[in-house]
């Protein structure tokens, strides 16, 4: 199934146009990470402490090196961190 996703994303990227936004849970994101399909990570931190929850990056097999390229701070208190993946070292 993940190879089907990789092929489909590759086809969409070749079409040009705007960015593809992936908005979903940890298991969906995991598939895209494993197939090296993410060019930019936009992680939003909301000013709420819940105490328990699911990990953002679930079952990573290898370290994911990210470089912070930009931050956005909103009046609501939300902070958006924008990262690009870096080559494995």
C-alpha cells in the first residue's frame, strides 16, 4: 500500500501547481515519512497541555533530522514551526 502512495504522490508532484498539504494523524504521517515524501514539516504547537495523547511521530525506525527554517507566532498563542528534512548523517 505504501508503494501505491509513493507512486501517486510522485505523479501529483510531476503535474506542477501548488503544494500538497498532508493533514492527518500519526499513522498517516508515518507512511509519508517512511517513503521520504515530505519536503516541509509545519508543526503547530497549541497553548494547551492535555497530559496524555498520541506521539506525533510514531514508530520512527531512524532519526529524522530537521532544520528549522521559519517560525510563525499567531495572536491565539499558536506557534508554527517550519522545518525541512536534512540528509541522514
